[in-house]
C-alpha cells in the first residue's frame, strides 16, 4: 500500500522558518518526481515545489521562489520542504504528492 | 501561467443522475512528448485529494468505470455516468504540462 506521511507542520511566527518532511512507502520512491502542493483554509490547491527523481532539478512558482527549498533523500524515501521567511499567506495545509498519490497533509499556520 | 477554468462551480444531483464538469485551459496542454498532462482529482469533505484520471482519459485502477474523461488541447470534460453517494466532494482539474503547475478552482458536487 502506498503511503505518504507528512510531518513538521505547526504554528510559526512571520519571518521564521519551518521544515516539512514526507516519508514515502509502498512504491519505488527514487523513480518518481515529487511535489508539494498546499491548500489555504477553505481555498483551492496551489503548487509549491517539484523535484526530479534524482533531486538534480527543482522547480518553484514565483510565490515561494527564493524562500522555499525542496529536497529529497532517496536512501530514506523522504521528501523535504524547507520554508524560510514565512508569511501569513503561507498558512495552509501542505500535501506531499507523487503526484498520483497524496498524503494526508500537515497544517502550517503563520501568525504572531 | 496557464489558467484553468472549471465550470460549473457547483452541482446538485440525485443519485443515479449523470454529471459533467468542464475544464478549459488558457493554452494547449499538449506537451512536446505528445502527451497531454491533464488530470482530475476528487477531494471529499475533510480529506486529502484522491486521484481519479490522468492524461485526459486514463482512469486509475481503483476508480469506478462510471467515471470518464475526454478532451484535447484546451477543452476537457469529466463525466460521471450515474452519480453515487460516495462521489460527493470537490473535483479539481490540474495541468502538469507547463510550469507553474496550475489547478482549476474546483467544482463542488452535492447529492440531493
């Protein structure tokens, strides 16, 4: 059974940092691109970052470029999202996706 | 950026009725590989999104065959031949052909 389990969310002050993790199981992790997608409370879905299967290339929308960094450890089947200089508009549930499969999400709240 | 326009915003249907959701993109989703990366997902209330259809019309193995997808270039449709209670939720189309990846704003299906 494929599982994607995110962790690391929580309440953080504006300007601070947070690192999310996503542990994958049930599929060959290092064969797949991985993606983070977020959903603000009551809103739609927004792409946050993608990484190739080897980790050699990464992609970001302008809204997070320069602040967020996606990375992966294929030996640990784990995906990461380092989020710096957080803003209130980054408040959302962050999903790890394969992208055929989705995790349950982890909530990040940016507030003073 | 590719804008994904979904209609209708909401649907209220009785069990057994057919459903149709439209998704239009602001530019062609036909990629240089010859593939069209248009996907459909369903987010049930309180849950993370679940995969339904990829590359316009390919159903994932666990998806019932009452679901179907069609379209090309910039116009796509998700159809449910006979709605069942478990089909309620918000349906999103999203494109993976062009960066940034973009999502439709969602269609909420309610069961009468």
